[in-house]
C-alpha cells in the first residue's frame, strides 16, 4: 500500500512538472525571440526538467528503501553517467539541426517601405538572394513594398559549420567512450574472485643467503598476477617463517624474511598467498647457509 501511494505521488509530481515546463516552452515559442535565443533556452529548460525528474525519482527510491547513498543523487550506480551521455546526444542533435538550418537558409532579412522603383532596383541587384517575398501596403501613389529575403550561403559559413560538427562529433565520441569505458572498468573491478587468475612464480632473488650476512633477507619474487599478494612465507620441513613489509605489483613481490642463528640451513620452499587465498610456491627455491 505504501509503495502504491509513493508511486501515485511520483506520477502526479511528474505530470505537474511536465505541464509547467510545457507551458513555459509554449510561451517561449510564441514570443518573438530569435532562434539563437530560443535554442539555448530550450536546452536549459530540458536540463532543468531532467534534473527535476531525477530528483523526484531519487525521492521515490529513498522512500521505497532502494536508494544507494554512495552514488550520485542516491540513484543506482551508472544512472548519472547514463543521463549525461543521453543529454550530450540530445544537445548534439539540436545543435546539428540549428547549424544546418543557419547555414543552409541564412537569416531572414527585411527591406521595408520601398517604392516601386526601389523595389525593382533591389530585385535587380540581389538576384542571388533566396526565399524572396514581396509584400504590398497602401494604394495609389502611397503604395510601398516590403521585401523579405535570405542571403545566399557562403563557403566560409559552410566550412565553419563542418568544423563545428566535427568538433561536436569528437566530443560526443569521447564522452561515449568514457561512459562505456568506465562501465567496463567497473565491471572488471567487480569481477568475482573465482575468475581472477591465480598467481604464478618464476624465480626469486637472491636464491642463496648466508646467515652471516645479517638477520633479514630482502627477498624479491618474480612472477605473474602478483598484484594482490598479501602474504609471503618460506617453509622447511614443517617450519615456516612469515615475510614482513610485503609490497607487490603484477610481476614482482618484495618482502623481508627475518632469520637468526637458529634458522635451519638448507633448501626452503617459497610460497605466496593473495587476497582470495589463492597460493603459489617454488619448491626448494631458497638456499640458506651458515
């Protein structure tokens, strides 16, 4: 019952918000503002509406106990990235249409209050103009003419539009790559431990150590998939010594092995264990001598 009430309130709020924005957009379109003013206003209104809708959805998720407070707007992971990507696609489409229309048709110009002689002269001198419309006003000797026309497109404007579209296309591609790349990295980082590769050991350095050199063996272990190694130990006939100060990357593990005069001499196995309890070892790899 509670969820049904929340859903009804959410739908009601969405309808109210839609009506408000629709009314504002209708008033804006009916005004005498130019396209260069209406376009950014339309884009801003769309972004504001989108944020309001996301806020309502976030509140609904919170009331239903479905919110994720570790993510932006407490929405499920990836929601905001998806919204940004979709918003860029929409803005790219709007700007592309605007640029094409501006270049293809040019701005509408007006030559008002022309006499018949001036009208004829204007038409004679502007044969390359397009979308010419001649309007008459008055009668007899007081008759005047108003000419509406568009300037012919020019190569410079065409080149500029091509450059802008190329730039916007590059931006769109970069944002889409970032969005899907981020999702791929997130998916990889959240992969189950069972599918992560096991560590593999190839060699160690040093392979031999004399107890007379000191109480610490600075050991390097070479191999593959060693990023998550958390523990190193050496083993000899059931006895083991744990390494300290363990640091690792994908191919090298460095640690310190404490030894003393009571440490048994002979061949020791070297073993590593990662964060998922997967292990690898090199039998009789380390020779400890007196």
